[in-house]
C-alpha cells in the first residue's frame, strides 16, 4: 500500500480512493491466469487510501440557505476507513492515473465488503 503523492488529493462526498491490490497470476490450485484477467473481473479488490467526508446532511432551517453566515455543512461519515481492504464493483468505479499509478474512485455504495485490521 504505497502513497506516491496522493496527499495533494481531496476526495469529495461519499467517494473513496482505492489502490488496486496486486493481481495474482495463479489460482490457489496453481492454474496460470492470462494477462489482463484481473482487469476484466466485475469485482475488484484494493486498499482504501482516502475517504471523502461522507453524505451531506440537509442544513438546519435557522434562516435562508443562501445566507453567507450559514453554518458549516454537516456530514454523515462513511463506514469505510483508510487502510481497509475493499471488495468493490468495478462497473461503479472510475479508473484514474495519478503520478504514474492506477487508482479507482468509487462511491461507498459500490463497496461490497471490507476487511479491517483492528489493533
């Protein structure tokens, strides 16, 4: 899980930045997989590097929404955290290249399950 120069990136809303896990070239039984096999799968795995603030909550109605003195936005935080290993639907993710590396940006709803190391 390497962080090239992602400190400059800000993930927005309910989205997460995922670094794809290294593709295995063999199955558990020893079958060799062709190049590009992992990229064609509907479900991918990867490590969550950054998370957005979450789901925006409606503003409290203590005045007009356009008021410049309105309170800071509130968010319902995401369930996932940086460092989690995510299993996600590839069709809901967007592939990007940043600093020469491949990443995915996916909404939290595209994540099927996470594995978290609790300390």
